[in-house]
C-alpha cells in the first residue's frame, strides 16, 4: 500500500510539450497553473525602458514564475509585475540604462536609498531584488550589492480582535449573508415558477420572471440604450421590479461585493483559512451518502508556499445541522451557484467558490468577479475588517490550535507575540495558584506542629488541659492524635469516631507532633512499597487518596533530612501499629 504523499502523478500523453510561457517578442509572460490553465498573462511591452532591458526582466520574471519557481499564485505575480513597473519608471528618470550590464551597483543603491522607510517599501525592495538576481548579464558588483543582507524586518504589530469585536464582526457578517441568501432563494423560486408556466402573461409576476430569466442568461435585466453610451432598465420591467437599484435588478440572483465578503468572513471565522487559500478555493466535492442527516463537503486546500508534496490537503466539513461548518459551506455554494451558471452560459465557466457581481463593468469590461473582494467595509466596529487579523483571532482566542500551519508556527507567530496570550496566561497562572492552594487545603487538613517541646502546642494554648493530654500521648491514634473524638466530620455529632485512621490525614481534629513523625514517614514508605505490588484498580480505589494526602503533608511541613532522621527514630511499636493499620486490623 502506498504511503502518505507517495501517490504517483498522472503522466501526460507521449509527445506532450508544455506550452511556451514567453512569447516570441520576449516581452509577454504567461504563468501556467498546475491544473493546465493560465494563472495570468503579464505584459512588459508598455513599460518604459529599452527593449533589451525589458526582455531581460521578462526572462527573469519567467524564471521566477515557471514550474520550478517560487511565484506560482496570480496575486504574487501581479504584485511582482507592479513593483517591476515602478522600478522601470524610476530608472526612466535616472540614467536610463539600456541593458542589464548598465544596472550597476550604484544604480541599485540609489534605488534602495530612494525608497521610504516603510514596510510597503521594504516589500517592494525585496521583490525587485529577488527578480533582479535572476537577470542574465548583471555585473558582478551589482550581484554583490544585491547579496547584502536586508535590514531586519520589524516584528508585526498586528494583534487579535477582542472577543467582543470578534463576535460583533461575525454577527454582522451572518446577518448580511442571511438576508442575501433569503433574497436569492425567493427569486430563484420565482424563476422556477415562471419556467413552470405558473404566471399569466403579461402581469407583474410574469414580467419579473422574464427579467430573472434574462438576468440568469446574460448577467443583467433587459436594458435599453438611452444615448451617450448609457443604458437603463426597460420601463415595463422597471415598474414590475420596483425600481432600478441593484437589489431590485441584478441583485435578485447574485451576491454583491459586501455580501461575498461577509461570506468570506464567516468561512474564516469558522475554519481559520487564510485569505489566499479562500481567494482561489474551488467548489468542494459533496458527499451526501453518510447517513440520512449528515452531508460532507470535501474542501481542497492549496497552499502554494509549502513544499510540493505538502501543498494540497483536504478538509471535511460536516453538515449536521444549523450552525455547522458544512451547513455554512452548502449555503455559500447555493448563494454563488447562479453566478457560476451565468458565467458558463456566457462562455466563461468557472469552479471557483466565491463569485459576485459588480455594480458596473470593471476596467476589463467584466461584470463578475471571482475570489475575496478587496477593501469592503461592514456596518460594525471596526468597519474595515482584516481577514488576516480575523484569522489570527480565531487561532489565538477561539480555536487555540494550528490551522494549516505547524505547531511551531502557531506558537511562535500567532500565540506568543499576541498581547491577548499574555493576558490569558496571567489569568491562567493566577487560577492555577488558587487551585493549588485549594487542592492543598482539601487534600491534607491534619495539622502538624513540629516545633521544640516548649513551643509545639502553642496553637492549643487556649486549652491547656487538651495540650497537656496531647503531650502525654493520651490522645494518640495510629497516625497522630485526635483533639475531639466525638465531633468527627466522618460520623454523626456526639458519637465516637469510627472512621479509618487513614482518614485522620483529612480530619481538622487531627494533630501530628514531632513524636508522630517517625510513624508517618514509615507509613509513607510502606504505602510506596504497597503501590508497586497491588493491582492498579485496587490502588486507585483504596489507597491513592490517602497516599496523596500523606505525601502533601510531609512535603509541605518536613524536609528530606527530617524524614531521614525520623526513620532512625522508628520503634518496634510504631512498625507494629502501621502494619496493623495497613492490614485493616484497626478498623472499627
């Protein structure tokens, strides 16, 4: 049977050749995805600078984003392309180098000094540095300058949300998404009834159904040109729909940016996924075959920064009722399903989980967007929610365990630096100390008075007769001495105590002086030997509690040297008394 991470990949057909990632001009880079699709196309043609320098940078970009390179995600490549464009624009204001050989150490150092001392500038410098190292024909002194150690990055100041902020964010996101889901369900049901012919033409319900049908097929309700490139909802449909606002038109079947972001917030709060994983998440497999009440959604997790053999994992989300992770996933799949269906009808099929519609066309002419929306403000405090900070909150305060990272990373990056951990640790320490004190009080209530003879009974100075009787040994038991035989916590008041002498260790009426120490030490030694020979269940049932009390009593009031001295003072009578006690010959 093959071990974990040892399954063989499916090989391509004979004669297969991977498509070229660099076009014939050497200026356009295609980043191929691991599933055979295209992550993105990045064009160096419009950038300033000479053709030779742009080709050198494009070739370096191709190397970093190729199959063996570290830049595999579209977002990573897009960020790198943006930073390279900024670098080229800066070069265009300087000496305008023509080839890679003109990128001298002095040029690089001037670029480095021109950047502000901010975290964003440091990231820009790091990305351009990683790319420039790959450029062929770079002077040796420039490579030496690139190899110099970067200034140490300041530790992140990002902290978790408070528990009150976390619950407010989650509640707000849940309310937004729940309202959206109810709206989408109602309109899909209306569309189903329209297809079933339940509405008579051309009444208002029929017009709404016709508008929804047109919306599902084209991404918009029926429109008419009103001049100057402007289109408006056709009058009959506008009247039937109740207006021209998004919630009255295209919002009937699609999530808005805010609603899609609310869905992302709920998934992060539930499963602690980071943004990049959620951004490219595919619709999970659905297995309804486990019993009659439990559905399972198998979610594929793709973390590009991991080693190749560890990049792909799965999470199983169970739908076992309202509030369960599987129920949430099923609702999000349902809410985004019409968007995927419309994109398929438009010839742009996708299996991405998060699909939402824009209020107007973007710069590329698209109405639909995939993945997690950027910069969305929720109607809560704080309004601008950070998914990264939310994930940190879930890991540190809610789940308190790793999520798609190692235990070491969880502790060093998330838990230890966070102020909430220190606050919680302080409370835990205080609680632990309180529990220890309470445990010690409960576990051993026998009093020990081990002072000199003149001071031994100072606690009983208000009852000189009792103190004298105790000193003469008249109140001795098998383990210590009893100061009140008829008021035991183990027998009814007024009657002589009949409890085992081992319970003297837990009795507030019991007192042990230095005279009793040899027999207590011998009892502890005898019970230690007994523990090694009796059955574990017998020890747990009959002896463990007494042994724990005696250990706490001796450990609190005596030293190892005092216990060793007490063993030397042990008498035959003490040995016989302890033997009788252990053999239950002294029980009432």
